[in-house]
């Protein structure tokens, strides 16, 4: 396997072999791939017209669509690979696995089911605890937002979170002792068109 890929994975702190990583990417690509390259073929002319009027894009797949899709697939694979199991999260926090499941159930931790088991994104943990202010932020996140969107928000620099004129990600802002209400206010806008 490519030494360059091994170096990238090591630098990113991903505990996975290149073959395992490529398998994750292939798995994500299968799940995120459009089921049909021409979605309009599934509908009658009247249905196509109604759906188009409602704002849906039913144009066939284009090659230029592949770059953003590839970025999403890689982000999904990295999120999945770096996520913790319930048992790993319980060990890190020093609690029983039932406490982790309870926190997931009441929205005090974020996660998703993967092949019947919970996976918890690593961005929400810090040392032997959770990210400071996490509960307030998660309470503000719209319930329809998937884990990948929340992870992208929490780990991307935000223009409204400045320290000495430097943009911080919500995660870094909270780690630096920033007010969780600022992040929560931004989180309420997830999924809202800009």
C-alpha cells in the first residue's frame, strides 16, 4: 500500500491500516452513492413536473458532482473510523456503558447506529470527560441534523468565534473556555439555508 496514505493516516491520528481505510471509503461510497444515475426515470412526466416545481433537482448525475461527493465520502469514513464504541466511551469517561446509552438517549451525547451498535464521534470528548459546554450545544442542535453535519460544524472554524482575530472551531472555542451559549446560538442555525 502507498506509504503516502500511511503517512496521511498516521498524521491524522487514525488508528487504521490503509487497507482498512480504503475499505471504509468503499463502504461509505456504496451507501452514499446515488441509487440511480438519472433520478427522473423513476417518475411519470406529471410527477417530474410537480417535483421540479417543488424545487427538486432531477437532472442526471454529472461528473462535476463527484468532487463534493468524494469529500463527503472521505469525511464520513474518517468520522466512522475515529468514532468510539459505547464501551470505549464508557472507559474514557470512567462510567458504566448504561450511562453512555442513557446520555445518548437524552441527547447529552451524539451518536449513530452502525450495524446495530452505537458509534460516538470522538470530537465530543476531551481528556477523561466530555467537551465543556457540550450539553448546552447539543440541546440547541436541530434534531434532524445527522452526525456528519454536527461533526463538520463542531470541527470547522467559524467566523463568529474569534480569539485575538483568529477563527476557532466550536470544539476549540469550548476547549479554550469560551461561552457555550455562543456555540449553541450558531448550532441552532444548522440546516438553515444561508
